[in-house]
C-alpha cells in the first residue's frame, strides 16, 4: 500500500513534534496562511506529511533570517512557478499533438514530394531550393 503524502493524518501535537516546533507555532502559521491543515470534526487541525515538510521548509527559511512575510511570499512564488510549469507541460503536449496532426509537404528539385514531420524527418536534401506547401489538418466533425 502506497503512502499518500497529502492525506491529513497527524494531529497538531504530532505534526509539531515531527516538524520540531511548538504547537502554538503551527497555530500561528495557520492563522498567517503559511500552512493550511485540513479540519476534522470539531475544527481540529489535521496535518499531512506534505504539511510537515512545508513546516520544515518554513523553519529552515526562518532560521536563515527570512521574515514570516518573506516566507509567505516565497511560498506564493513557488506555488506560482509550479502552476506555470504544469501549464507549460500541458501546452507542450498540446503543441506536440497539433504538430503530429499537421501536414507539411515539400517538393525537392527533382519533383519528388515528401511529407515533413516535426524534427526535420524526411526533409529534402536542398530545402532552400524546395517548394514547401502547408495544409492544415481537417477539423474533425463533431458527432
């Protein structure tokens, strides 16, 4: 059985001990929005392993002299970078799918027509002397 690092399983006292902090510090970080534990019935906080790792990161930054406001900004920027990296991955995959659908042909000087694919596969010998035609893929009909 694989562990889910996002599963909120630790009560505040256990999470504080794992992060080597006082429980009151965890409450303060929750109020400031540095960490957002889940809430169980009765509003009791429940921390995941990922929350504990974030607490350790906060502690490390604090020990290096970064203010709590600075730590909050660092966390916001890290979240933004992560979201942007995910979006880049999505767009790259979408672009690759579109490239695979497109059809680009070229005629070399001898008149042979070849289909060009992304990455330059099957390119004519002298591209500068070739006639290139672009025909977008036909849109798929919606059923």
